[in-house]
C-alpha cells in the first residue's frame, strides 16, 4: 500500500491544530512556534504533492479510496488534478505567512478592561481551516467535499467574531458588536448556500446512484447516465448558488466587506486568498464536470453576474474610506474576473481563471498584510488618517506599492498574466463581455493609485511622524510574497504546465473547443 500523501497533507495541519490548542495557556509563545512548525511541515508535504504530480498523466492522481458510510454509498475518495494541485500549493504557502503576520494579533490586550484573548485558539483555528480547505481541494467524493465545504465555516466564524481587528474607531463595545454582526452574516450567508447545495447533493445521488465524481463524469461521458434537462439545471443551480456565495459573486457578496473589515488582516487574507478559492475551484470541478449542458445553458446569466461583480466591486473600491474594505471590494471585482474566465468556456479563459486564483491569493496577501502592519502602527483603518508614510517608513511604503501594483495587474507582476489570459479567452468567444471587463482594469488603477497617494505621499501627518518601518518578522512575511509576484510575472510556465492539461479535461467535459481565429496566422 502506497503512502497516503493526500491524507497526510490534510491531516498534518489538523493534528497541528489539536496540538496547538492543547498547549498550556501560560505558554503562548510555544503555541505560536508549534503552529508555525506544523504549517511549514504541511508546506513541505504540499511541495511533494506538486513534485509527484505528473501534468501529462492521469486526470486524477495520488488517489485514495476507502469505504466509509457504505449504506449510503459514501466513500473516502481523494484525488488531485492540476487545478487542485496548484491551489493546495497556494494554501500551504500562505498559511505560514498568515501565522507570522498574526504573531501578536491574539496576545492579551494591555488594557485591563479588555477581555482575555486565547492565543492558542487563534492559531489552532487557522490550522483547522487549512486542513479543511486542503481536503476540499482533494475530495472526489461529493458528499465528502460537502462536509468540509461546510465544516470550515465553524472555525472561520470564531476567527471573525472572536479575534477581530483592534483598530476600530467606535471603541471596544462597538467593535464587539460589529465583529458579531460580521461573523453571523458570514455564517448565515454561507449556511444558506450550503443547505441549498445539500438538497442538490441528495438529488444528484437519487439520479446518479453515486457520490463519486469520477464515476458520475465517466457515466455521463459514456452515455450510460442521462439526466432530464430540467433536473440537470435545477441541480446545477443548487451547486452554483453555494459556490457563488463562497466565491463571492454579486449579488451574494455582501458578507465579504463586513467579514474582511472586522477581521484581523491575516484572517482577512485567510478569507479571500484561501477560503473563497474553494468556491471558484468548485465551479470548475463540480458545476462544469457534473452538469455540462446546464453550465452552457446558464453561461449568459453567469457572465452578466461576473461583469457586474467586476465593475461594481471596482466602483465601490474607488469610493471607500476604510482601507480593508477597499481591498475587500477589489477582491469582489477580481473574483468576477475569475468567474468570467471559467464560464468563457475557452482554454485560455479557464487557464487564466486558475492562475488568477493563485496570483490573486499572493497579491492580496501582500497588499492586505502590509496594510495590516500599517494599521497596527497607526491604530486606524481610515485612509484619511494617513499621509506622508513613505518619508518615515520607505520600505513599508515600497512593499505596499508593489502589492498595489500587483492588484491592478501591472505587466511584469503575476496577476497580469492571469488577467490577460482571462480577457483573451473571453474576447475569443464573447467580445462584448471582454470589452466591458476591461473597464475593471481602468478602475483598478484608479483605486490603487489613489489609495497609495492618500496614504503614502504628501505632507507627513503628526500621527505617523514616528511610525517605525517594517521589522524583521514583517519583512520575512512580505519579501517572499513580493519575490513570488515578480517571479511568476516573468516566468509563469511552472504553473501553466500543470494547469493546462487539467483545463483541457474540463473543456472536454463541457464538449467545448476554442473558437478558431478569424484570421489564420501566416505559416
């Protein structure tokens, strides 16, 4: 029996969460180092998964299959394709930086009137989210996927509601109220999506007689399983609704600005760079794989929703006064690009969407974490409270600028490649949608550059005149992310080589081929 590498990759952070939570309360520093150690060990296993994966091999590799709830046909089935592999790598990569960035976020407050904050619980919850996200990317049993798709809401609820941002202008009582509101809203939205999906999962089992993704897709490809048109469309809508909430896609997005605004910066990164990727990943794996005809039927409406997300999110980002909510609305715009690429039904669009998930995760982590360092120094999230920071903290300002330029997809940085592929793939089949989407690029330049101008340039405000520059720990968080943005911006081939074969399988599922160019290239 071969070593269960996929199980180990997900189990290690789960074990780390238990071990971290068990550390005595007086030894908070030990809990931090233990959590960091487990996250680094998980990163090593994820790297081994990526190395062992063969892009030209079978669609699902490193598979594991064991009987679990045999009476209901539920199996413990795992397997990864190229899309899942790169997202597992992204998750495992970001968690150590999230832990390092949040090193002091759960320390007890100096104010004796403030409640005690359980440091061990903070880091244990982060590791438990990592375990559930990785299992969601690995699961090829639909019921198994559903369990972890929903279970990750529990630790995220406590991370948002119990460990909120301390930079709140309304005081401790107002901050607690806002955190509770954001956490409950996050939970209710995602639970509603999950309940609708559960009905669709049960309906799919009734129709297909199996929860196995590989069995169902093989049966559909061979013609041995046929679904009535209305049945397939209803099941598609049940799955898509849950994934659109998680993504999030307009108009199901309203929980995200509240959650990211009230969470600490590292937890905000965990939400938008890690957890939300499960929604867009699942659109590719489950919506297109299980319901190809319904996916094509819904494409016009989904493209409109994606375009609204792109423009609407960017417009609201332009008008934000709160730095973290600006990044949240920018992320809504970026998720619109990802969904646009998925439902453009072209190989360029879907490859670009997958790369966008990875590159958005890295760029948003860089920008949000630097913003978090900035907020922790000044004690305010309001853009108007800053000015002239680049004169007193040039390294902080420089890394903030690079993170912002990556967010607006500057050529030479990683997000440019993915956004370019999404637009090329969209133009090839839906040129009008491609033209509208480019408006998001213009607006991104506006909100990023205005943000930098208002916070970093101009006269030095008295409140920031003594602001320290990035410390060693903070540089250890930001520098590798900046390096990755530059490396993948000029050399994305390591990722495209893994992603492209998986995208071809997805295109085959929906029986789509890339449109031929109107003008043939000269030979």
